[in-house]
């Protein structure tokens, strides 16, 4: 029982990290109806900016703010300079361009910063607190949980209670109709990319300290698992991304603890295929829009 409880707490803390990054994938899907396969590389790039500020100032919070601002700028730049000129009639074009962007960002980061792992500063203790003699969550895990919950609430308010959020969703679902109604679709796409990259930057600053450290490829495996979490919860649901992240974290923790770490990639693949076959829209998928 002690082992099961330990794996449960460990899975929840890891799942919160995956949920943070899954939120960025959900945001870009809701804003542009595409999966940004360069999200992980973009998050790493902004994390380098953030930790450069941390090294220069000694303040984690200034570094976190710098990373988020860098995410806003990078997301807007990628949409305005690159993705805007990709033909969206064939979804494969977006995928190919995004993968090319991944290679470009990782190559530039490797040339500028090198390929060694760099330590990542955290604002809170990472040692787990004991509950009944069982290692539970750490203060840093609680910070991640809190940050994820705040992002979920803000995204829910953005898309359901603000005019700009409603315009973003309308531009993603029906761009031609939105243009006829006076919505600046191009501007909404830029805002969506900027916000998604900012959330990805926040997620990167939360995720990277839980791994080996800062590295050009630090988010590769995280992206795969977070994408699985987003698909499990539903790409159109911020709350689903959180639930999906926690569920994936629990499953991977149990699989690793009872079957060994070598089975973890297989577990991710099996879970992704199962959800796509049984409920392609995810556990929290909403009713599809009716086309007239």
C-alpha cells in the first residue's frame, strides 16, 4: 500500500507538469485549429531567455516574467513571419513547417548555448513532504499545481467571458464568416499564437527543473506525453488538459513503478491509440459544431 500511495503522489506531481504544457497545446488548438509541433522547442527557447535573466539578476520571478514575455513575442513572430504564409487547406503543411521550425530552433540553441545540461533554478524546495511516513508532494509541486489552476481559470474566462476570446474561437472555427462580421481574423490568429507560446513558456519554466535541466532537447519527451494528455482530455478543453495530464501522470507512474521504466514509451503509445480509437475527441470533447 505504501508503494501504491507513493506512486500515486508521484504520478499526480508529474501529471501536473504535463498538464501545464498540455494547456499550451489546447490554447493553440482553440485559437488556430492546429497542433503546434514546435511548441516544445519554442518553450525551450524562451526558457533560455528566462534563465539568462535569472543568472543576471538572481531573481527567479524576473526570469519567469521574461520567459513569458519572450513567449508572447516569439509566438507572434512565428505566426506573422512563418505560419501565416502556410497554406492551411492541407494540414500536413502546418506539420512539416512546424517540424522544420523545431530543427531550426534546436540547431540555433545548440550553436549559441551548447549541448550540455544546465541547472535550472526553482523558487521552492523540491524535497517531498511526508504524510504518514510516505513521501507526498513537494512545495515546488504545490507551486506547479497552483500555477496550472490559475492558467485554467484565466483561459476559461478568456474564451467564455471576453470579446477577444470569443473572436479568437470564431476566427478559428469559421474565418470567412468572421471576416464578414468585421473580425480581424489575422490579428486574432496572432494573439492566439502569442498567448499559446506564453503559456508554453510558463510550462517550460515549470517543467524543465523537474528533469535533467536546461538543454536544447529538454522538452522533446515532455511534448509527446503532454500531447497525449491533451488528446486524452480533449484538445478543445482546458479542464480536459489538466485531467488528461494528471491521468497520464498516474498511468505512467504506475507502469514505471510496477513494470519498469522501459515500458513507459509503450504505455504512452497504447494510451494514445486507445483514446483515438474509443473516443477520438477526448474525454471532455464537446458537441461538434453543425455546419450549415
